C-alpha cells in the first residue's frame, strides 16, 4: 500500500521525536568528500576501508539523508553534514540492509526518523529465516512495504521497493524536481555487480531492473549508486548491454552442456576482467557462479539456501543438530539446496550478531571444512574465534586466509593489530 508523508520540521517536532547527542567525534583518518549535484542535493563520499556514497537533501526542513554508510564512517559523515547545514538531520532512508549502507544508522537514531523497506528493516533487526528479529541501534523506526512519497525541502521525494534484485529489500529514492535517482547497489558502476542470493537477490531480476531504471526516467536524470561514479542514462544503457551479454554467454554455455567450473576455467567472461570489483562478491568468478545457479535451474530461480532449514533446527534443537542436518542433506539431497559458502558465512555472522559465539564458531568451522580453498571462510572463522577469545587459533586461521589470498588486506590488518604479522 502506498503511503504519503507530508513532512516538515514542525510535524517532526510535534511527533515527539527525542533529539539527543550523536556519536563521539569522528575518526580523523576518515575522509568525506562533498559534491553538489543539484540546487540543494549533495553527494557525500566516505572513504574508509572502501568508498561509499550517500545523498543529502539540504534546506529549510533540515537534512534528508539517503544511506547512513558504515559504522566507522558515519560519525565523520555526521560532522560533515553539520558543516554543510545548521539544521538537524530529520530523515535517513536506507536503500537496503547491507552494513556499508545502513550500519551507521545508530549515529543518527537520536535525531532522525530512519526509514527502510520492511524486508530490509527485518534484516537490520537481525531477522534471518527462522532466526527472529532483535531490535538494535541500527533498526529503522519506520517500515513500508511498496512505496511512499515524502514532501521535503520543497520537493517531492518518491521511494519505491524493488524486490529480488540486489537483495530482497532494495529501494529507489527519486528526487523528482532535482532529477536525482538514488539506487544503492542496484548498479555497481563499471564493475561486476553483487547479487546477494541469501538475502533474496536474483541475477535475472537484477539485470531486468537495470532496464526498468532506464525506461522509468527522463534522459537527463543522474543515477547515483552506493559506490562509484554518477551515471548518466547513456552510461546505464551501456552497463545494461554488458550485463545482458554476460548473461547470454552463460546461458549459451549451459545449453552446450558446460559446467560452471569449465566456464571459469575457460574464462568465459574474460572480456570483462577489468570489471572485477574490490570484493570477492564483485569478481567474475562469483558472478559466473550465481548466473549459473539461476540460469541452469529448472525453475529459473536459485535453489533455497541451506541456511533456511538450518535456522529452523537451530531454534528448535540447537546448532550441533543443525550441523548434522547440513551433512545429512548434503549427502541425501545435494541438488535440493544451495550449499554455497556464502550462505553458511551469512548464517555465521547472524549468530555472531546475536552473541551466540560458540554457535557462530561451529558454523564457520563447518564452512572451512566444506570450502578448504576459500580464503574468506578462514577470515570469517578467525573473526569468530577472536570474539570467543581464542587468539592463537584465530591467528592460525587469518594466516591460512592470507596464504590463500595474499591480497586479503583485512587479514593483514588483524594480524598486525595482534602483533602476529
């Protein structure tokens, strides 16, 4: 159901929102760059471990912020916004639930209404399959289902849900008068996109949605993604064409009887090698894997995540039983579920977020056994071991991760901090 919000500073104050002190002063090593895109619309780019973009509408009603960024960069972002305008940050809209876009919510929660699509909001509150949501400092205060319209700083701002694309809870934020379309991770400019299958993303829908973004707006709009440069309509048309080419190549290879391992060995998508992004999920091999999962499926959809039944078992009988269930289903029903490392990794972090540290350790350990050649599973296992207090074994696993991938900067940073280079 569509909701209309007529929002002014008076209405916000009248609603009884408590405005309190924000987080401690920001880390001076974090850099925030501000670029003016329209009369009262600014893009902020926060550079920490990597760069993220946010959009701020600045005017007489205060500040409307699209995405809060990472926990580590949000305080510096807040400081920059105070310098940009003396009004309060009234609204924060999350484009989706990933940590680099929404884990800075807590910095703004005492003075702003935080809005998210319902599925994204449940994720931010820790909901994950059968694991119940648990509110936390990053939980949104207002959830919506399909769309809403906000009147803010003299402009109509339209927000609508894009299901099953990058995740299951993505939104587009359109500043109508300014011609600015904020799209979060619905594109990754000049890079391989990340589609989060465990969070109900879909490669097929992702590519289709890029075409919808082209068709929905006038040629002069500016598309602002969560990372990278601002795209014009022509840029987006070219980006979509390349995504379609990659998808078609995988589809043709499937029809020719090739396995996904053969496709990767043959460098089927090698033409786009320069598109490899900074994360394992924005690499050609990962993109090939998830395209194959959906395009080879008789239903046209990715297989259900193994984490879905495992969470039911964790709630009912505990994590040890869930680990046994994993082995049984992998033996008896190997084609019925997605047993990929990313699903187990996501489950481990969900448990870690609930302070179920021993349970998280068990899931990450299971993942190292299932994927012994993946640097990422050892990195995650090391993080859980540190949370448990087993520093020695954590160091062993970070070293293993670094051995498998010498470019794993996170492992380098952790080992340096632990004095175990």
